[in-house]
């Protein structure tokens, strides 16, 4: 889980999403390169489909947006049917597991602990 402002989050997501495209490009480029590259990509080949799945936004298409009174999950702007379906599944799982309530509780507990620890401190 990552907590950040919108701009940083957007850049981070774009970099993560680029992993799948990079894996595909790497495999294609290496097939045209020298022997060492072809051997290297041959060793990596079994892991590339897993990397592509792990970085495919359509597989992990929803993310909770915190700071609102109601539950809000965001899907990627270029989402297609598969991605929307995945976002709905993520939303359903978040609701069933009380994700927002659990996150809110944990943040409250951290805040309480922090304020208790700093209550007696002087500046």
C-alpha cells in the first residue's frame, strides 16, 4: 500500500504499468540482439509472462481513494471491459473485508500513539 499525493501516485502508477510493456519490448529487442542477449532473455523467458500479469493494470484495476466519507475506488482512465470487471471485483472484496474501515482504524491508532508519545515532549 502506498500513501502519496495524486501527482506522485499517478507517476508511480504509470511507471509500474510500464513494466509489462517493458517486458514485452525487452523480449522483442533481445531476440534481434546478439547471442548474450538471446541467452539472457532465454533464461528470463519463464518469468516474463508473470511480470506482465503482475504489472497489468487490468488485473489490478481498482484502488481505494482515502479521505472521503463514502467508499471510493478508482479505476484507470483507459480501462476497458476486463479492467472494469477487475475494478468491480476489487471493490467487492474491499467492501466484504471492510478495507476502508480497517485502514481508517489503523491510521487512527497510529495517530493516537503518535500524539500520546509527543504529548509530553517540548519543542
